[in-house]
């Protein structure tokens, strides 16, 4: 089974480990550049993107990770992880940087105060069966998708209907929501099949 690193600087690292195990992958924690060696894939967890961004620079992981993504390391980012993968961010802090790689513009905390956090089902292309059980927690949405990225899911109903919440670009996968905290491992299974080049 593939070995997938989980960036373990801040955020819901433990939940991703459990979801990766359910999806048939091995996980390892990444806190130092050397821990990127030999990985088949990497997960950027949910948390706080501005904090993770600062820690990436302090831990001298920013450049090695940028390079790894540019040379084709498969990466899955959930929520803050999606922000870190995005080439462009709206409503970021003035000094906020991303790793980039995904040709999308994301808007941080996009769902607004009324629906700040919620759970719903989301139909995701490439995931069979009923909609993925998805937790949105001060989540971003994808405001704009460039020509290199593909939309995998939008919100089905309600005030945010039509908003883009899952995207893929080659071996990069990102969701606005956290599938790792609802016990639905199918997004991680999708990522593992991307890592295995089966999807
Ligand atoms: N609002 C957070 C951010 O901007 C993301 C929230 C999350 O990952 N649940 O990074």
C-alpha cells in the first residue's frame, strides 16, 4: 500500500490518519523537509491556513514542498489545505502565502456567518454511491477555476447552491470540506486511487 505523508504542523492531522488507514494507505507525519523523501503522496489537513503558512516557513518546508508539488507529488488538501494548494486567495491576510499548484482562486471563510459551519451531502465526480458526508467549518469555496483545473463537486441546494467545493488538477485534489471528520473515507479512497494512478 502507498505511504502518504500528513503535514503535521497544525490542524486535524489525526482524523486524516484514520481516514487514510480506512482507505488502505499507510501514513507518516511530515514536520521536516527530510520527511518528504520517499512519499507516494501528501495530505494537507484542515486547520488555519495563515498559521500553517507561517509554520511552513518557520520549519523550512515551504520551498521543499513547493518543489515537490511542482515535480508531481500527489497532494490532497482539505479546507485550509485547499487554500494552501490554491494559486490565488481572496480574503487572505496581507502576508499570506500559499504553496500553489492548483489553478484556482479560493475565497477564505466564504460561506459567511449565517452558515459558518454545517454538514451536508455532496455528490463528487469519481465517487460512487450517495453524496459524500461533508463537514464545512469556516470553509473556503472555489471562486474561479482556471483552465488547468477540473470541478469535481458543487453545493447542491441552499444559499450557496452551485458553489464549487471540490477540484482536481492531475494528481492534486482539494475539497472545501472535511470528509475526514464525518467517517466517510471515500474522498481518501479517491486520493489513494489518484496516488496509485488508477484514476
Ligand atoms: N478558515 C480557515 C482558513 O482560512 C479554514 C478552516 C478549516 O480548515 N476548517 O484557513
